[in-house]
C-alpha cells in the first residue's frame, strides 16, 4: 500500500504553530491553482492563476463563499522549479490561530487535503529534488540549535555526504557489472574483473566506510550536543562550576557534602558548538542509599560523556590523590577519543602551590576559582580544542543512526567479499556480497527504499515541512 496519495493537493501551516504577526500556509499539488482560485480574490481585477507569472507575489483576500477571512499575500511557484517539484502556493496571512484555521478549513472545502508530517519533503524526494539523506538533513536543519549543528545539516542537505556515498556505490556498480559478465561466460573461464584491481578497490572501500563510521562519534555529538560530565569528590565546587558556566543558579550549592544526589543537566553554546553539561553526585564511599544511587549514576554519566571535567580542591588535593582518581576513571573511559580535563578549583583560597604542582602542569591542569569566575574562559578554550581536534575536513560526516547502521552493514559485506576472494570462492558468491553492499549503500540515499522506511523517516518531520 502506498505511503501517501501523492495525487492529492495538500495544504498545511508551514510557520510555527501559535499566534504571531504573520503565518504561512503552504499548498502543493497538480490542482493547487484551481483550488486557490475558489478562495482567493485578487486586488488586481485582471489577475488569473492561469496567466500569472511564476515566482510572483499577489495581494488579495481569502474568502469562504461571500465571507472574507483575511487580507493575504500569495506566492506562486511552478513545477518543476519549486520545493516539492509540483505547483506550489504559499499564503501569507495574519498570525491569528483563528484565521489560520479558517483558511485551512476553506482550502479543505475547496478540494485540498491536510498534509501529513513531512509530506512536502517526501514529495520533493519522490520528485527527485534531492535524495533521502538530503531530505533527512532538512529535518536536522530545522532542529539545529547551534552553529555547528546548522553547518553540518546544511552541508548534508547540499549533498556533501550523499555525493561521497554515490561515488562509493558507483565504483562497486562498475566492478560488479564485470563480475556479472564473468558469470555469463562462466563456461569459457574468462576473467573480466581483475582480482588485483578488486583488492585495491576493496581496500579503498574498507578505508572510506571505516572513516565514515568513525565520524559518527563526532557527527552525533555535534547534532545532539557534546556531553560533558563534571565529576569529582563531594564539596569540591562542581555545582558552583556548573552555575558559573551556565551563568545561572541551576544547581544547589551547599557546604554540606553530598548535596547533589542526581545528575543535573543543561546546555550552552560556545562558539557555535553545543555542550551538554552534567553535574554529578560526588564520588565517595557512602552508606546513604539515595546518595549511593546518585554515585552509581555518576559512573554511568562518565561512560556516556565525550569529555570529562575532573574537579578537585586545589587547597587540599595533592597530585598523588588526583592520579589515583584518574586511574580509576580511566578504567571506565574505554574510548581513547574521550578526553579527561583536570580542573583545580578554589584558587582564591590558595596560600601556596598545590602539592605536586609540576605534575599538574605537565597534565595541562586548569586552575580556576568557580566562585569568583576566574579562568573559566580557559575551560571553554579547552572544550573547544577537544572538539576541533577531531573535526573532519571534507564535510562527509555521519550524524544519522540509520546511515550508520547501513554503513556498518555495507562494510561487513565488503569484508565478506575480501575473505571470499582470499579463500578463492567462486565469483557468483562474491557477487552476492557485493550486491548486499550496494543494497545498504542505496538505502542511505533512497535508491533502495520501502514504504516502511519512508514512513519512519518522514513521520518524524513536523507538519508543514
């Protein structure tokens, strides 16, 4: 069964729901002009939808029968040069929710159907305006909450990622055609596909797919925000540091150890990168059942974080004490790409250098006073360096878990092909694995798709997009 009936003319509110100065209602479909002609009364008596030039704006009134609903502007777009690839009309009206609903009701009475989530972008995909990965980037662009997430979504929407996937897929298509040709002449024992060339191609594909898979760790945190766990012993100033970083009283600050019983999270944007800070319960042995549960959650947050800020009291803790804690934390931080940053707090109370100061300096420790907001900028600089050190220059970064799964399956199939040729398996068996790799790469761009996949993707879009 078809996902949506794409022969219908659809309409929906495309601006944000609620009351505002103006609202935009979008229509798309083959009958959009005839439907609009039933409800739009142009100020220009000579106006006609059949003769009006595309990409023009016209003033008039939206009516239901003889009743005027609102004074509006309409913008006209002709197929195929529109967002959906169909004839499109956008109505700019006043932002009253009542007016919005009245106009939608009038359009439905005139022959429109209310659009489903993501249906305009689905039609753009089906009409070849962009591929599936680019369509998904539209949703990411709308949801972006930082400059880095915006830039990544925009690069993907413009086709940077899909271009790389299509290049890899085309190389496989070219080679598998030679393998298939060999199968047609199998009785003559002819080799059209050079096995040495195939080995080179498989190595190249393995490297490219592995690099794209590895880029997900960066792309995912850029998209969702980089998780930063603030950890340390009780009463070293973790909550004060969180409040200072956020510039608000988010966490309760007390001299009583063990005040923070659960993880407290909030997000800030630093130079275009979104960081999700997590204030955790202090690490210590406790007989308090609730506090122990909070400490257990601290360890789980350390596992989830991309960056860990280990905060210690510079007036009390010697380097040997901190080193023991680092060793214990290192057992949990298995991913070598995760970064641990040491921060010595309460420098405003220091009367002498901390014990083991030279070792702290060798470890690039940042010394701050969270209470007085001194040297906090150094933490921001270190966080930015942690992200920028792992940036990928060519823009082909994976940020979508569906793409990641498809890439992993493609890589697995490629590795099966390599093993097959090393074990001198017949070409017909290698062709099966190559087709599997092609299938999974095609899933990313939409060359291979199903109604179920499309439903899952576009069902998460907002209505009107």
